[in-house]
C-alpha cells in the first residue's frame, strides 16, 4: 500500500487545494501517470502517481484544501479493483457514488448525507455544494462567512471572489441588527467589525471607512507579504549599485536577435547575458551562492538561478536549475519557458524551489535601479535596471554608450561589502568585455 500525499509546491507553500481527481477508486494507475490536479498560491499543476497499482481509497475530495504531506489517497499494488468504489464510497458526500453498492437500497445511502463530517471539518462556517477556489475559502474563513448564504454567480452556481465581496459589502453597508433603525452608513461600517479577522494594526476612522473600498488580500499577496517581512526580519539587507557599460552586449544582441527570433521563436533580451555574467561571478565568489543554517554556512554545488516573474496580481520566482551549464541561448530559452508557464500557472513543483541565487529585472518596466529584497533562504539577489543610451566621458571625449545600473542586495550576516563589490566588479567586467558568441 502506497500513501499519496499533498506535495510541497514551493518553499513558502504550506497547503494546496485538490481541484480534480484524474482517476477514480478502483481504477489502475501507472507510476508517474497524472493522478490528480492541485492549486496553490503559486502553481496549478498535475501530480503524478508515486506508484503503479489500483487507486484503492480517496481520502480528500475535490475542492478541499489540506496541508502539505497530508495523505490524500492510497494506492494498492495489484488486487481486484472491482470492489474499490464501494470501499471508498463512505468518504464521498455524493449519493451518486454510493448508488452502485448492492447491499442497501439507494434511499438508505442518502440518510446520513445531511451532516457529513468531512464537510464540517473542511469548512466550519458552512459550505455549499460544488468546488470552491482557495481564495474563496480563505476569504470565507477570515471573515467568518457562512457560504451557504452567499449567492453564487459562477458556472453551475459556483461562488466567485466577486460573490464574496458583494456579500461582504451587503453585510457592512447596513447597521447591525441592534442598530437597524439608524440609517447612517458611516456609523454602521464602524459598528460592524468582521468577527473572525485579526484586528488591523491601525483601524481607519469611520469617515475614511465610509469612503474607502476595503477588500481582503489575495492568497498570493498574503504569502508574498509574509515572505517579504520574513526576509527583512531575517537578513540585514545591504545594497550596492554598479554602473555597467552594456555596449558590447547590445551589439551582440542586435547582431543575433533576428536569427534567434526566426529560428527559435522568441526574442533575445539582455537578461540572459546578465544571468550568464552572474554565473561567472558566482563561480568566483561562491559565498553569494550559499545559504545560512543556524551557525553553519551551506555551500551549494549547483548554481540554480531564480528569475523573478511578474504576474497579474503578484510575482513568482521559478528556478533555472544548473544555470552554470547553459549558454546565453539556453538561458534565454529557459527564461521564456518558465515565464510563460508561470503566467499560465503551469509550473511544476520542482521549478519553484531549490534556487541558490535570484535575479529580478525591474528594468523591463523602465526602472533605472532598485533595491531588491532577498529571496530566503538565499543570501543575495541581483537587480537589473533598464539599458539606456547615455552620453559618457571616455578618454576625455563624450561618447554615446548603452548603460545599465546593476544592484545586488546581500545578507550582511554572511557577506561583507568588499566581497559584494568584488562580485559586482566581476559581473561588470564580463558584460563590458563580452566576447562569447550567442549561436
């Protein structure tokens, strides 16, 4: 018997929502065959079966959110799968699955349905039938909402984020029952705090609440907030900035970008050149590729570069594993592939963890320079500013050069300013004296 568990989907992910079973109890499944789909704050993906055999028992129904390493199903090697659906039927609240049982009539299987224990455990405040997104569940839990009272407008009556927000606004607009005759909306908003939410650090005055639109953070935004605060509390952040002449890189890029576009179907940007230069710097100064464990320093043998990708309502840092084994073209392909799948929420679990150093390209949004926050448990992150043609003085003459500002934020517990600047000087040297061909 093999236990199937909710996998770890990222270093900051603590739970996941099982959105769909791809196999039914009693069906045979091969090792590494897709078994179920999950959704987390960062990734939607299929999870493969850890073993070959018969899916004997489903312990977590579709739509339920559980912690990582929770057993969601069991797979039995061999055996007769014909009786498996009957064995797994008591765990399912739907009478349709219990109907094939030969012993009791169909009506008897409906008898215990009004109070299924699984639903009570999954949503103490009440939960309607049908799948719910992780965000809807979190909003209901934080605001103590009985979802049976929320009218769903999604497909098949499914409750959406907008439905919950509408319900919250309807609840907060009028005064509470004890003060129903008072029609003043500002007083009502002040008199009806949300019961299950933690108290805000600085409550807004009633006059501001009446004018403001208040909505809960998304699950991803909450995780980002937690991770950023954790990083600032963990590491003493220091940032150093270097001006880099990218003229040779710009010429190399201009020479090959049309061929790369026509042959491989993607644009050649500055980011893979910077990533390649960072790899050279990390080889020479491996402390920036390390991490801290208590009073110990962990030197990583691999150079796995995390590339920050902006999403519609957040960000994610997928990882290029073995970045030191790739050339510029290979790095560009990896960046495009990871960014595309990140924005469509199709990353795999191992693609959002295991990074040893990160790069964020805020220059793609026009920023000249920035002071990025370290992606824990790493100890450094490189920021890339926009590349602009700038007049500079060279040998007492003014020339137009392609200039960019690169910044590295480092953990001062482990890295001193001298080493950080030496690393940046190496990165600068590689970029300014670029000679490696692209194709």
